[in-house]
């Protein structure tokens, strides 16, 4: 092939016009192929021909198109060719083609296809048929696919790795190495640990003894070891030994220091801190100066050898002995002592130049603090909680109204609250009253109750007439013949008054305290698990104020009859859990005088209350008649709480039986006030539990019983028999105690008709210095009691509110336990909740979408904003709140669930993030809630009338 033919072929291959100079064209070709120009121009052309592989002489004509090669050498070159060059398979080639050249050869006939995208190919074909040209995209230069789908990346040179021992080839060196190891390497042997060969012993040190002759003829000998003088080696050895000794001493000192630190920590941990961590004590400069003077006198006293012990001696230092001696030593230093003297002098001078007559402990905002204190007292009088946040917010609110400028700089932090409490005598206290009412709320309720009780015990005119003398029927004459005891106590004598209540009976009683070594970190008492401290049975306890005295003027036969038939107290009754399907051996093991009743959950339900009246109370009434202390006209007064089974409107069979068969008048105590006016709650129930704990301790004194206790060998039957035995003995012991009358007097159950023993009524919660009275607020003469002493004042709703019977209630189940029952029992049914005044429960709960947590806007959830709910909080029960806003922060959670609303609760005076779950709506457990709506005016009027 001639030189000109080669040049023309290369020009067509690279789409270089003929008008361009040859040297410039060859330079562009070399740059496109990545060839370094070397040698003469013909040589460069031959190099280009060999590199591209174009050796054809015939050039067929074709439509103009854009050629974009995918060769790594010429990638990115886009040129418009006037006559594209095509090479067919029949074109003669001067040299064999390599893989890259074959790729270019296959690509040349399909130069019009410049993209691997099917859409681009279809578009290019359509434009070619229409006679239009197509400009490829920039991405087409990076990838080229031939008509057969072969990728242009195959044009890249592929390196092949040949095995030197066989004919196999591999594309990766790692595959070749793996092939050599698996196919040609000898079989691997198990690895056997071979210790390294021992090191050769070090060569012996080179010792030399040089001799030196001085000018005066003296000869000196110097010993060197390995080129180092022996004196230097000895000095280094001595220094190393000294460093080793110092290191050992430092280690010993560090070990002792750590031991002392551990002992100090153990001693600090072993100290019993009942009041929390120690509080730092501060002293005034005057006190510090006085302590330093006493300390100086101790140092001057030569008879006192141990100055620290002398300082702590109360006989030597009676005033400042409580100040740590180390503090006083610091204060004795000259500089510190002079500073204390100056501070004490300034404080003393400040007291001398005072001209104001009022106390200086008024604070910066005296008017605000005074108003805040009045609001504080009014809030506490209603029994409302006062928190630190409430104090700060209320103080800021008062300041904003009176002094807005001062309110901007007022912080109201913990330091101000501490000073405010100190100035106004306020302290942080824990709750001591378990009821939700204050004394101001309780007082009128108790006054109405005691007035009604007095009218009930006062004799009527008809009863006074029974005591009239012959021919005299006037009440004035009859009064003279009434016995003194009857005139004092009225219709019911002390032995005619009794109180019945329920006591939860656990198996473990009064075992929360024990003697232990002082400083013990952990105090454990074996109580057979926490379940044994919960209610296992219920004790129906009934006591009367005193034992009936013998009949007046009784002879020997009457006294014998009295002793043989008298029953001092009603028989103790215990309600066991179950249906009574037990062995006869267990029934025979119960005490003989104990009444055992059975109920599935050990509750006093309606049938159980009727059984108690027949088997226990009726026996005592009949025993009084048999003993000659009562007759068919004797009436009894039985104090009871508002238990469901004891209410007349809920269980009329029980109250009718007491009234007709037992001649007993039922008297209800105010609900929620049983701890004040019920003798059993005033101490008799606690006394029975203490006696049961003592009986339990006596039983554990036996080694066999103790072994059964510790090994948990007691069966359920054994525990029932033991509880029954302990309860029976404790009830008999408590009934004979003289404290029973005291409990009746303190609770007002021994109310006298003439008011002579009103001073014996001792109520809890009465403010200090106040005397509780109830007759000075008696009703006017228009009341029924003014004309008829026997008329009983109707009990208001806050004393004994009526309860509506539940739908479908057949009277056989108990849904309301006594308030003194074990509140931790899982099987105790909760009391029903009622809507607050002015509200009613909504007919249907909100939708699930309205309660779903969402960070975006939700019309369903926004519609609940402003609504009121009734939420069941742990410990404090049901409380009303209002939905303020939605919560969109997913990090705020309650009980592991994201809170969806902020709710304002008046009980805490704060907004609380709350998780309102759809599954808890209308429930009874903690976390349950109900949606409220405003009650119509008609319903409110109807409710008020009812």
C-alpha cells in the first residue's frame, strides 16, 4: 500500500478533512490513539496503520453519519465524516487482528447505531429512514454496543494467567494461586507446633585489664568489661537496685492508700441514714469567732493533752462541741481569724444602726409575698397540692399585675423559694391524711352526724311515760324515776351499742420490723413471699362497748343463770375464700366458738351478710335474753358503714332481719369518715391484727412449726386453719380489753343524751387549739326534732348518698368492698365512677384515627381539643382534665407508648403529656379514661332534684 493510500485511509478513518495539513493531521491521529510521536513521518503513519488495522484500499460509499468509537484510546472523539469508512469481512487485511481491532471491525459496518438504549436506537433508525442525521449524546461515547449486542467494553485488553504446570488459564491471580495449591501442591500435613530453636548463649563478655604507667613510674590497672569500665557498671547496678526499691515502696504505699479508701467507703455505706444524706451546717461569723475563742482557751490549758478530745468534751466546751474540730483549726489561722473578726464586726454594726421597727426578714417583694401567702393558705385549706412550680408561677402572676418591671427580672428559683419558706414558716411535708377531704370539709358532715345521733339516743315522751309513778303521767314526774344511767345514755345503754366492720386477714401479720445489728446494710425477713402479706380471708368483726352488768338485785339463781348464758361479745366470724368444699377434718380443726362462712372471693356479699346476722348477731341477742339482762322490748343500736350488703335499699333482707328478728336498729356512719366515727377503725381492728401477729410469733417458737414455715411446707388448708385460730384468739382477747370502751368514746359511738361526755369525743385532724362542738349549730325550732325528740334528722347526701342498683344485679354478688379492705388485691372489683357535676359521659368513644399518634395535621384529633375527660390516675384515682393540645414529639412517652395529647389536670395545676389509648376507654384499671360532654340544663335540674 502506498504512502498516500495509507494517509487517505487514515484521514477517512479519523474523519479528518483533506484540507488539513498532513503534519497536523498525523499529530491529531497520534493524540487520538495515545501514541507518542517518534521517528519520521512515514514511520508514524505505519504505526497508526498497524494500531488501527485499516489496510483496505476499496472504500464503499454510504450515508453520512457520526462515528463514535468505544475504544479506550479514542474515546470521546466526535467528528463529522464526509464519507464514512466501512470495512467488510471480505476486505483484505495486512496483519491479523487482535481483540480490540476485531471490535472496531465489527463496529464499523453499524456506525449509525451509537447507543445501547432501545429508545435511542429506534429514534436513530427513524431519523435515518427520513434522511436526517442524528447527533449522539455525550453518554454514547462511553458505551458502544454492536448490532449483535456485544458490548464495547469487551474491546479492553483482558489479561490471562497461565498455569506453569498445566494448560489451564485463569482471569485472576487469586484463582491461579488457589489452583496451584489445590492441584499441584503436595498433600497438606497437620500443623504441629515446633518450638523455635533455642537462642545461642551470648558470648562471654570481653574483659580487658589495661595497664597504664605514669610519668613518675607508677602503674595503674583499669578493668573494662565489653569496653565499659567496671566502676561505671557498678554505679549503674546500684542505681537500678535503688530504683527497684523505690518502685516497691511506691507500690506498697499505693496499695495501702487504696485499702484505706475502700475501708472509708465501706464505713460510709454502713452508716444508717434515716433522714437522707447529711446536710451541710453553716455558721455565722459571730459563732465562728466564739468557737475560735473557746479553742484558744483549750490550747492555752496545759492540762489538756489531747486538744481534739478536749474540744469534743461537753463539760469543757458545752456550746460549740458540735462544730467539727478541723473547721475550728482552719478558723484559728491568722488571716482567716482576722477576716472573721471583720465580718462579725460588720454584722454587729448593722444591728446597731437599724432604725426600722419591723422585721428585716421581709424579702425584696414584701407585698407580693404577703399576698402569695394568703393565696397559699386558702389553697391548702381546700386540701389542694402546692408545688414549687405553683409558688413560682403564682408569684410571677402577682408581680405582673402589681409591678411588671420587677416581674421581668424576678426568677423565683429554688433559692428564693427556700428563703420564702423560711420567712413565712412553710415546710415540705408528706401526706398524712388518707382521705381526699380537709378538716373544713369534714367538720360540717360530722356535726350533722352527731346531732342526728344525739336525737336518736334521746328518750321520747312515750318512753319517759313508761317510767312514770302511780297516777302520774307527766314527763316531768317520769324523769325523776328514770334510772341515772338511762337518763345519761338515753335509749341505748353502752352494752346495747355495737359496731361491725370487715378486717382483711393476711397470713403474715405484723412482720415488718425486727431487731438487727446496727449498721446492717440489708434487713430481710422470711415472709413466704409477698402474696402471703395480702388478704387471704376476711374477718367480720363485731364488738360492743362493754359487757352487760348483772341484773340489779339478782339472787343466786339469777346470777348463776347470768354466768351460764352470758355472751360477752358476738361470736367472731371469718369468711374464707372458696365454696366450702373441704374435708371434714379441716372443719373439725377450726375453733369451736368461731363462725366460718365461705364466699368465692372472701367478700361480705349480700347472702354472707344475712348468714352473719343469723349465725352470729342473733346468737348474742338470744344469749342476753337467756342471761336475764334483756327482754323482748330491748333494742340494740348497730353502727355500720355503707357497704353494699349492709344498705337497706340494696339488701333489705339483711336490715329487715336485724330489725324484726334481732330488735336491732341500723345506724349508718358517714361514708369516707369511718376512720373518725367507727370504733373498729379507731383502733380495735389494728389491735386484733397485733394480737394475731403475737399468736403467729408464739406458733413459730416451736421448732417443728418453724421448719414448716422456712421450707414452705404449709398447705392451703393448713394456712386457713392457722388464720382462723389466730383470728379467734385475737378477737376474744381484744373483746375483753378495756380499750374497747375507749374506742367507742373517742369515735362518739357512746353519745350521751345529756351531753355530759361530749368532751370524750376525740377526732383526728382537728386544728390545734380548736374545740370541736356540734350542738351550737343545731337546727332551728322549725325542725322535726324540736317537737319530737325521737324524730331523726334525715341524713344528707354527703353522709349516706343513695346508690342505684346495677342492672341485672340479683343481690348475690358484691361489687363494692369495704374501704379498709386490701387495696392491693387483684380480685377486688373497683368502685363505679360517676361523671362530675355538669357533665355526662358521651354516647360513643372517639374514633381510633382521632387517638392515633401523628406528627401531621389530623382533623379527627383536632376536633377533640378543648374536650373534657375523666382519667384514672394511679393512687389518686379518677380526676377530670381538659385536652389542651396535641403532642407531635415522638420522644415523649408514658408506659412505653407515645403520648398523643397534653391534658390540663386541675389536681396538679399543670399540663401533663398523656397517652389516651382506645383500648383503655371505659375501663376500670389505671390509665382508663372516659370522654365527657356538657350535660343539658334539664338533666342537671333533674339530677339536682334527685
